[in-house]
C-alpha cells in the first residue's frame, strides 16, 4: 500500500472525528514530518480488552508510518478514576493496585506494537510527572480553565439534575489528562469518542501553555443497537488475556449488528475486503453465523496467530454446533465420593458464590454428564469422574483424590 493510501487509511478507518480537521492533519502527514502520538489507558482492571484494541491498532498504524508512538499507562489518573459517563463516582484505587493491574500490559500490547528495533513504541507512566505537580502548579494550570467549561460535560449535568455528588477529584480528572499531553509534548492524542471532552481540554491547555496545536483523533466505539458500549464498564468486555477458545466463543456471541463495525475496528483486513463482506451480508449472500466465525478467526489470529485461531474455530464447532464436550477440560479433585451440588460448583470455581450456584441451578444452567440439574440440595456421587457444565462454555471434570 503506497504512502498516500496508508495515510488515508489511518485518518479514516474507525475514525469518528479529527480536531481541528482531518484536512489539517493530513497536510502534516503528507509533508513527511514525523509526529508524536499517544493514547492513555487507566489500569482500573488487570487486563486490557478488545475495546482498548481499537486504539492500540490505530497507534500501530501510525507506528508503521514511522511516527513516534507512546502507550501511556495512567498509573496516577487510574487512582482517581475517569468519571466519563458515570452517574456515580468510581472507587478510588491505590498506587499498588493500579501497578498490579498494569503488570501484564506490556506483554499484551507487545503483540501489536513494537517496543524494540527500528522506531520502537514507548510505554510511559503518568505518575512520572503528575506525582511532582505542586499545589502552586495546580493553581497555575487550573487558572487556564473555567468552572463552566468543565461543567459542560453532560454526565456532570445529569448528576446535578439527579442531585448526585460531583467530587472535586473527579472534577479535576480532565485537567490531569491535559497535563499528560503537555508534559509529553505530543502532536496528536487518540481516544474513543467518549474521551472527546478530556482530549479537547488537553488541546486547550497545550495552546495556553505552549502555543502549540494538538490534534485530537477520536475513534468509533463498538456499540450494539441499543447504544451500549462493548467494554469493561458495561460488563461485556473480552479481555486480551482470554484463551483463544474463550475469545473465539465470546466473539461468536456478538450481536449481528456489530459484525461489520468489529471487522473495521478490531481486524487488519483491508477496508476493500470489509466493504465486500458488508455487501454480501446486506444482500444475504453470506450467513451472519459464518461471517461471525470469520470475524472471530481474524481477531484471535491477530492476538495468538493463525494456528491457535484455527484450533479455536474447530473447538467451537465441536462444542457448540455438534454439542460435544471440549477436547481439553480442566480437572478438579474432591476428597469425598459424595459432594453437595452447591459446594461442588463453588469449590470448583464454576460459580463465584453458593447463592449464584443456586440461581444457576434453578435457571437450568447446570448439567452433569449432559443432564440438567434442578435440585440445588442434591448430593452428587462422583464415582469414576463426572463432567459438570455451567452455561455453554464452562466445563470441569470432577474426580476423587484417591
């Protein structure tokens, strides 16, 4: 793909909007100037997820064009918690918690960004400068903003309407993110459309303190037809540390309306190919299930390679289409030959609590050797070993220790 086409792709694929304009950023990129780009990720949970992959793949596109890319870990901002789109404050985290959450991130991101060799990406932590901001510094920085400007955030307005509190540390969150881009002296910040306000606050601060333009590129969000974001806040995230089989199976559970957007945002298939697939789906020349299999294959391949993606696809067909048990099943050993069903589900970690185990049984979501269990008080005879299944994806082989 020649340079001009690559620039077109990086500015259009999965992109919602560019500030101040796509034309202005395109001119900079076509001039041959190498720019500095970053996206920040707060470690509020231990693993990155497919929603994060959208921005990571956009960073990768810029890295492949020769630009300087920074993957910023918000180990300071993560302690505050981004209030975006939340009607209640996030639980504050300690530095120890956020660093523990981020400890595997380099390995996960390293599947997509190059951290060595020619033009390596850089992983930075915003505590490096935010830990050093004094109260005097903060007064000087916040003098560049008005209360009205920060209150423009629609979810702050919703909180006020519902008489819910806005804590001062949340109010300052966009300011801390703005300091990041100034300290790193970046030319471009990338983030989802839900981060537009925070990124534009950084653009304002860059102009005020350095007299410099900072471009902002917002990426589309993967949302269902109800407008719900696929991510950790919505509780439907697919984490990058998921096994190939788990990742494949969860992608197969995507609603049909996100298939084409997911190809655009989460794969490296060409835009031309995706357009063809979209036409085939629209004209009913391809079954949504088959297309979803292709989507799952492409995403798992990107994460784990072609062989593991192929194996995951075969296993999915074996378990979910042919209704056979998985070829590999985790084992759990018990001391007694008889075990209460609730204890069995909880102890083997098939259920997070006994109350949840009871709920699963009453809803018909638990099978033993293929038979649905309806009696939550039941004692189970282990004999030579049994297969316990919860839902469609979770299986455990139960054996006695002797």
